[in-house]
């Protein structure tokens, strides 16, 4: 029942991975994403979906990911250690810590994600849950090797502390949140504002220099290619709601002529 972390493996040796957001939190959609050949399906538990404490719902999504051969990349609602442990115990391998401001914010979550952390004991805790085949396959070394922890860089303070954040043991990647970053810099809705763009570039450069994979969302083919050219190694290519608006909206426009 143990899941290999294809995203973590894909990022090894400078690799790149691609995914899409599952806004509907549908197991069927997760399975379809896998069939398309995506590396991950993004689940945002901070802003929607089931509660991070709802292990049963998450287990259904993990099963769909297993069938589809795709990973789940779960944006947590917080860095609370109990939440980190509960999500990982369902079989999720990759988690993202939101609202990060300092290195301690990431460290608190990362320590809870591993049995051994920074050459000492972690705070994961052995659970007889789905992640360990209900207690039949407890292998802490293998579990630690499969977990991937990322940090959202989405506010002014995080940018100011980005080098310290990237130095936290076991941080596997960082992910840019331009929309929230624009809000924190008093430019809501203006992720293209020069001050916001400068903050994004500062974060990107810090990640590249530290050798930490950095992720970003792209809303077009051109945007995705530009992100890759800029050194981003994790690219989210949209979601089903956006796809429906574009595809069905364009068809409706073509059929009705805008009437």
C-alpha cells in the first residue's frame, strides 16, 4: 500500500514536474489527471475541499491517485503538527506549508513530517493508518525517504526571510503565491506590480542559488515555457474550472455568436 513519491523522484537531479489543481476534489478527476501523464494533482485544503482532519475523504483521493499513477500535492491549512501527521498518515506524500513567514514556521511542520529529523528524532509518530498499511508495513526509513515538504512563499515577510527559510533541514521545494504576495504588499490583484515582481524575482533567485526547486502556476503555454526558462522546476498548468470556462465558453460563443 506504500506509495512512491513520483514528484520527489521527478525533481531529483534537476528534473521538472507538472501538475494541475483539482478544485472539485473529485477522485475521478485525480484519476483523469494521472491518465493525462501529469506528475501531481494539487489539493488546496487551506481554501476548500474536505477538512484536513477528514482522513476518510483524503484516503479516497489517495486511492484515486494510486490508480491514476499521479501524486497528490496537498496545500495544508496550517503548519500545525497534528494536521501534518494526519494528512501524511492517509498516504499523501507531498505537503505544502502555507502562510510561511519564518524558518521556524517551516521547521515546525517539517519536524512533524519525519521520524528522523536533522540528525535527531522527529515528531512524526507511528500510526496504524493507511500510510503504513494499517500497521502491517511500518518502515520509518522508507517513509522518511518518500516524504516531500514544501513552503509557500506568499507574503512580504517570507521574501525578507527567504534565505533562512530555504536553509531549513528537509525542505524539498518552495512555491510562489503571487496573488497573496500582492495582497501582503498592498497591491491586491496586481501580481504584475513592479514591487511584487521584484519580490518574486528575489525569491526565485534565492531558490536557484540554494538548489531548492521552485514552483509556480502558469495560465498559458507561453507562461509555462517562460517559467521553465526562468528556472522553475514545478509548474501547475491550471485546473478543471478554468478548462471548462475556456473550452465550453469558447464553444458557446462559437455556436451562439455571442447572442
